[in-house]
């Protein structure tokens, strides 16, 4: 995932966003000029504008919040025995990938954003390490979202066949496949010579722009899991709608029955003397229905945020190498950091819909005191 410069100079006349650094030279009249665009400036450009400082501060806070929140989820899962099972192992895998994004990828991306002339000054080896971890962790995070969606789908639609033992095996297989596929996509340029990430002449460090690799990486890292999660959520919605509708029709009140109500909004006992059957009717949804509804809503929000965060970046990554065109660096940076922010939203979403996490967080902090 390519890093671009997010610095915007807050000057009276905006500098053009070219691929090379703009050298500034004084004119005979004492006015500062920008060589590439030949645009006059009323004075010397400050090293960092107020806007730049504000943006950098927000990005640093985003990095810290992403790291700490995902680390809190990991610590909670490790310390609470009840979380040592499915689906919390899928959540833990997602948190691991998001912690690595915050710890290894986002800080170096921010350094690249702030470097003068958008140049990579940390050497070829570190460039390869950074790009590899960037692709590995972001791809793993995306595929983990797909794995969580698949687990929810099988839980709702096949809750009888999808036993705890089957669920444990399926989740372990999905986690192994997620990281294996992510590693293959990340290391393919290094293993098979599929393009070069580091440009020594221009001092650029970016994901290989080889068109064939662009198609392979974007499809494997985003478009394929996107198809999986959209199909899965469509099936979850249809299955949930069918099951809830069928259950409501099955418990409709029968004529000539005697109803005994305990209290408003409570369960209703419905007895009928026509057949030797006793029906139990709930005035509200059953516990399982409420749990499945929360799971369906959680998966829907998780998928929606995932799509909104990553689709602008991957559309640009796929189109740019194929058409030999390039977006302005400022838009590349916006799309990149919007994708990184998905690692911040993931733990917020799947803990907000699980009261067990909130109780575990409170218990963890109370014990620390």
C-alpha cells in the first residue's frame, strides 16, 4: 500500500503537487519563486504550516489509538478464559494484524509523508521490509474481516451442523489461509522479481507498479474478500429475514385459546385444548433471535466500514498502473490513511456489539487498581 505525502503548505499561493521536490530560489526583486511551477510567493515558505501540524497531530493520535485499542482487545482475550474459543480467535487474529499495522506500518508511512520532496531516505532494505509488512498486515486485516463474516454466516444459517468442534476447525483453517495468502501477496515481488519497490534514482518507496502485480495484489487483497463479504452478508440477511418471519408466523395466537399473561412485555403462555399441544409464545424476540440480530447488524456495520475505508485506495491502486496515470499525491495520501483507519474502527465495532468485552474491560481495569 503506497505511501504518499500528506503535507500541504498553508501559503498565499498553493504549490503544485508534483512528483519531485520544489526548489525555492529568490528572484532579483526579492520575491521567492518555486522552480517547477514558477509561482511567486510573498515570503519564504515555513517548514510546517499550522494545517500540517494539525494533520500530523491527528495522524499520531490515530496511530496511538489504533495500537492501544487493538492491544487492549488482545490482552483481554488472552487473560479472560471465556474468550479462548471461537469466534474470539478470529477477533484476536484481526487485532494482531491491526496492531502490526499501527506499530510497523503507519509510523514509517508518516515519516515518508513528512520527508522533504516525498523521498525515501531510509535505504532499500528498510523500504522492502516496510512495503512487505504494509501489504502483509493490511491484507491479513481485510481477510480477517471476511473470516468473521463467514463465521457469522455459518452460525446463523447452519447452527445445528456448525458445532463447536467444527467451528473451531473452520476458524483455525481460515486464520491459517488468511496469513498464508497475505504473505504470498506481500512477498511475491521479492520472491519472483515482480517489479521493484525502491527507486534509487528518485528515492521512492512504493508498492510495485508492475501492471500484472497490481491486478494480482488488488484482487487478492481486496476485490476477492470484498466479493466474499458482500455475498455472505446478502445470504445472512436473507436467512435471518426468512427465519424470523417463519418463527413469528409459527407462534401467532390461535382462536379460542386461553392466554395467561404474567406482566406486560413478558412471555405469554398459550394453551389450546383442540390438540394435545402446548405452544409457548414470546411477546418479544427470543434470546437466540436477539443474539443473531446483533451478530447480523455487527457484520453489516463491519463490512460497510471496511468497504468505505478501503475501496477508494484499491480503485486508485488498480487503475493507476493500468492506465499509466497518477492521482495527485494529496489524494493518494487521503485514500491511504482512510484505509489505515479501518484498523482503528475494527475493534470498536466488534466490541461495541458484545457486552462481554465491555464487562471484561471494566473487570481488567478494576483489577489493575
